[in-house]
C-alpha cells in the first residue's frame, strides 16, 4: 500500500470538511443549489441535504481512517470522484467566483488545483482499495511501518495541511485574483 499516506490525507479531509459543512451548511447549500434538481433548490431543503451528506462524509472519513480496507477505500475514492465531477461541472457552468463550500464557508471557489487534488485523492484511494487487506486497523498498519508509523503520520499530517491550504487559502487567492482580473482564467490565458 504505497499510497497509504495520500489515502490518510483523503480520509482526514473528509472528516474535516464533513464536520465543517455539518456545522455551517448554508454556503455549501447555496453553492450546490444551481446543480440540484428544482424541487431541492430551496435553501432550507438544500441545507438539510448538505447537513445529512456532510455527516455521512465525516463518518466515512472516520471509518476510512480507522479501518483502511477495500470497501472504505473504495467509498473514499468514489467520494473524491464525485467531488471532482461537481467541481468540473461548476467550472464548466461558469461558477468561477462561487464557493464550493468544501469547508462550510465561502473561501473555496472551484479551481483547477481543487479538481486536480480531487482526482489525485480519488486515484490514490482506488489504488489503496485494490491493495488493502480485508481486515485490520490503522493501528495494525502503523505497527508494520518504520518507527511505529510516526514518519507516515507526520508526513500525512503535513500533506493534510497542504491539501487544506490548497483547497481553502489558494482557492480564496484565486477568487480574489478573478475579481481583480475578471474573465482571465490562468488555465487558458497566457501571463
């Protein structure tokens, strides 16, 4: 399981983002409303849907952290693949200044970095799903690592922090840049 560090980052991000959205569902509900079918677009209904999904997201992340097994890893991969589709759809529909609401507040517009990170974490989780043992816990996995898994946990924590910054602070900077230079997408425009 060579990509277990990225998998741990993916699972921990699910816990953090799910908890944040469950606590503050409004911005995510507003961000998702245009993508929902008409009967679910009302903020009150969208908020309930977001809160339920966020709690499921956090629970999945926690289960995936504690039990890195094929089923949990496959569900993590499917979650990030779904997030990638939502981000791609939001970008395609022109929601360049909107938030994706990943952390329950309006600081994360759908950027290409966000899309790349979602695809990367989905791929890493899919690879872990193919290689993970069908039994055991994270503690058993860490026990087989050098120094009891401390280096793996440390590197994963740094990766988690960098992924969080890429999805929040970098996204906010990108949103600010778009306000200053409207209509200019760095993915297609020359500097």
